[in-house]
């Protein structure tokens, strides 16, 4: 297992910047981060990630990337040596009022991106994405805003479409046979710890690790802790 690499799968509007400092602390080899381009479905993103992936790898998905990792597991389970799901979810968009509210909220951010620019939108969005005490961390906030600004509203729109039409993986979880790590920032208000505890109860033999003093962007907020958790889990396989 020591030669099997990690395939990092980024979340909404994210790129390799999410993993830059994690890579510096990791012992395990990590592959390049895929670029989803203008893919507007989770399935299309999974296909892009699989195109250049080696025959055997460990999928490490953060946020929306966790949903991509689950789709990879559904499409090509024989290629996965392991699955790590970070600050993510597994259900589809809710029906009725809750689902409409999610749609409206996402489209409001898209409208702001189109009117005021990606960076201005990101400044609003990230208020709930990191640990509250890190909002004054200029280096962290700048890294996140610069990453968001590298995308454009058209890419944002495509990824929003992917999330609004995301598959519900509830029935899939019980059939996951590969080793699985669930990792979550203690203060993640976007994909809360309770959701990961639920996933841990549904995926046979899975392990749950909590990153203390971290929000939704745990790989950027606490990269050393995330790398340590990934290495420790991988070494136990």
C-alpha cells in the first residue's frame, strides 16, 4: 500500500491551493489535482478525474470533491485502494422548500459573482467557510480569495449546476468495501460533524477523524493535522 498514491479531488471553486501545504507535510505520494474545467455534473467530474488517474489509487475528496470521490467509487470501485472524504456530504438536494432555498442561495452568490466579481463573492461566501477565529488570518483568507478569483462566473455556474443535480449516495454507502476515512473540521458549519458521524455509521469499517479548531476548509486551515491524519490512516491499511 505504501506505493499507492493519493488523488486529491477539489471542492467548489477550489484548485491545488487546497492541498499545497498538505503536500508539504504528507509522507504519502499525492498526484496532481484534476481540473474539472466546465463540467456541470458530478459524473462528468468523476470521468475527468479517472482519465488521468493510475490504475490503483486512493481518492481524497474535499467538499464537492468528496461527492466526486463517491461517484468514482460507484463507477470504478475496483480501482480504489481507499477512500477519504473530507468536509463533505452524501445526500442529494432536498425536495420542496429546503431544496428551493439551497438553489436560491447558490444563485444569489452567482449573481453577486457576475455583478461584483469572483473575489467579492468569495469574500461574502467564506464568512461561514472557515473557523471564526481565522477570519482575521490575512494569509489564509488571501489564499482562499486568490483561489476563488482564478475561476470565472461561467465555471461557478457549471459547478453550481453539478451540485444542484448531485446524486444521492445514501444507498451506496453500505456497499463501500474499500477502507474509508471520514475527516471533518470540528467547527465545520457547512458540512457539520454530525453528517460525518452519520456517514461513519453507514460505511462498514470506516474511521472518523476530527480536525480540531478548523472549519470547512480544514486542509487549508490545519494542513499539518490533515496530512497527519491521512498518513496515519494510510499506514494502517
